[in-house]
């Protein structure tokens, strides 16, 4: 069951959720503050479904893109079911090769 977040939560240390902006097919977006007080958008992707895993992989790829008409993705984290921040996708959560987004 996905974790429920509320105003004031810090899903990642230093990033505080300020205002809920919306929910879509992959998760939630919040207006947040980053370390140092800068405002940012914070997207929480649910990895419970294959579509969420595909979205996560897509965000990983888009993070490397720089263009004046795109908002940059500054950081990306993955948390396990116990809330621990992981360095990479666990092997049992990876997508089969045929389902990787291109």
C-alpha cells in the first residue's frame, strides 16, 4: 500500500512538502522547498504498478536532458517499502527487458 503524505512531511531530508498540487496515473506532485529554502516541485511516483516503474525509468533518462524549454530535473531518489533511500533499483523490482521504455 502506498504511503500517504501530508503538508510538512520531508520524504527526503531537506525537501519539505508545502502544498499538494495534484495526482495522476503515476503518483503525486507537491509544491515543496528544497535545502536552502528554494521552491521546487516534488513528484512522488508509485512503483506498485509496472506503469510506475516505466515512469521512473523515463524520468531517469529525461534527467540528463538540458533544453531551454524544459524544466530541469535536479534530483532523483528511490525508496524501498521501509522508507530507506536506495542507490539503485533492487533486482527484484527491475523491468523485464521487453518492457523498458525506449
